[in-house]
């Protein structure tokens, strides 16, 4: 099982919360792109991409 975690600096308040659910993607590139786009919109502070079977799951925090 492979995983990649990316921690991102908080852009706003330390009280930022993520409301995103884990999201299934087809590749690590798709997972990282999805996570980076959500982070740029301020929707999360970090995420992990974890291989689960044929999918790569993006777990936000």
C-alpha cells in the first residue's frame, strides 16, 4: 500500500475546518491535483493520497 501526505500551510485562521469527505480517484496525479485545487480554494489544510485496490483515495484534513 502506497501513500503520499502533503501538509499545507494555513492560509487563514487556525480554526479552519475541512468539510470534504474522502474522494476516490484513478491515480496519484489525479488525487494530488484534486487536493491541491481544494487547498488553493481554502477548503482544506492538507490531505493524504492512499492506494486502496484499484483506486487512490484523497483523505482531506
